[in-house]
């Protein structure tokens, strides 16, 4: 692996060994977070390069290829419930409830937390909004935890600003601020 900086290869990474070396019989665990394009079975191929601590002309570098097969599962599961809004609700036709659950097999509850950062929708006639202006952001979830997010689903404007051309689609994007207990974005 090359040192980071100008001209370095972004597909390579150098991992420092604890104590600077790995003695015979010792092992090193390197946990990885895999972000795959889709859930399911994947094959990952690695090339581990190692060299002697003291330079030797007959032994420069060795390469140890490693292939592993992993099953990637989603980190979060989301279920929804749609209910008619109360009759006195203004500009709100329905309430959308999103039940977000973190996979409990991802590790201990004291491990890294994930927070729901954004909800987006594209529709021809509906737009999403926070249910209330005082809605708190969803909490960061540890393994096995869950939360419910309530959103307002209302009729979208059918025409552009100033009564312009009809809108073919409405893109609603709700970003949730931090303060959910820290963790990964």
C-alpha cells in the first residue's frame, strides 16, 4: 500500500499493526462496514500485502489474496401506516407513520448508532411535511431499537409558482437535524 497523499491509490489502504508488527501465531481483526449497492450475497476480494520488519534482499513483499462471501442485509427496516387526518387538520389529508427498526443482529446495543437523516418522496399529487413544527428529530438507533416518525401528507399544488405550468411531479424532501444521540449519518 502507498502512503496517503498526492498520487496515492484510493483503492488501497494502509493499516497500522498494533506494536508495529504481527508475530507468528498472532492475529489481527479488521472489522469492515460494507455498503453494497443492494442487499443479498456478495463476494469481496482482498489482497493483503505484507513485508518483513527488517529489510531482506531475498524477501521484499508478500501478497496474500483473500476472498470472502457475505450476505448484506439492510441496516434499517421501515414499515408504514397511512391514516386519514382529523377533520380539523388544515392542509393535511392523511398522517403517514413510518415505523423504523434497526436490525438487532448488527451487534450489541452499545455499538454504533444510526439516525434517520432524510425522508424523500416523489408524487404527482401529494407532498410530505412534518406533522408539527415542533416535531423532534427521530432518535439515533442502536441495534434492536425502533422509533416511529409521523408525517403530514397533503395535497400538492397542481401548478407552479404564480399559477404557472402544471407540475408533473412534486419532490418532497425532509431532512432531520442532529441531536438524535450521535452516531453515523
